[in-house]
C-alpha cells in the first residue's frame, strides 16, 4: 500500500508541475527541479547511511517508496511551491503560499515517518529534518533567482 500511495503522490505532483509550467519558464522550472533533486537526493542518502541521522526501512517496497519520496516528491513539491510563490503578486498571497507549504511539507514528513519509510532515533531529529526542508525550500528560491540573473 505504501508504494501505491507514493506513486499516486508522484503522478499527482507531476501533473501539477506540468500544469504550472505554462505560467513559469520551462527552463527555470527544470533548473530548480533538477537542482533540488540533486541536493536532496545526495544529502538524504548521506544522512541515512554514513551519518546515521535516521534509518531507512529494510523492506524493499518501503525503500522504493522512500526513494520516490526523496528523489521525486520532495523536489517536485518544492518546485511547485517556488512556482506558486512567484506567481503571487500580493504579500498576503505569498504568505499564504509559505504557510500552506510549511503545513504540506510537515504532513509529508510526518506521513513518511508514520509509514515507516525512515526511523528517527529522537524527537529532535524530526525538527532538524523539518529545518532542513525549509533550508532546501530557500535554496529553491535562491536557485530560481540566480538562474534568472544569469539568463538575463
């Protein structure tokens, strides 16, 4: 069941990404998605194996779901958030996007922990993981801003 849920999330987020690609330049979206994918995938597996920040499930279906979560769902979700943020013109709209995105990110991390995709050793680690996700989101905004500056 866990793999079907995460496959659904992947397809759903890909559909949202393709629908938002009309409002933002495809090159900008692709750059942010690939950069976030590269950073998140490498850091998440680095935190799991050598540093032992969390333990990844030994179940093959759970491991595939964990890989989908780290390699596709999180980067796609962050790219959607960046795209939704830059499409908002008012401060109120931008704050609403940030607040909703924080809740969605926290929900996905909580769901992944409850489903047993990764096992945290302490309660402080969930807070640290959430902080890492927020830093990753800020890196997404920075990537988009720097790419726009390079492209002119």
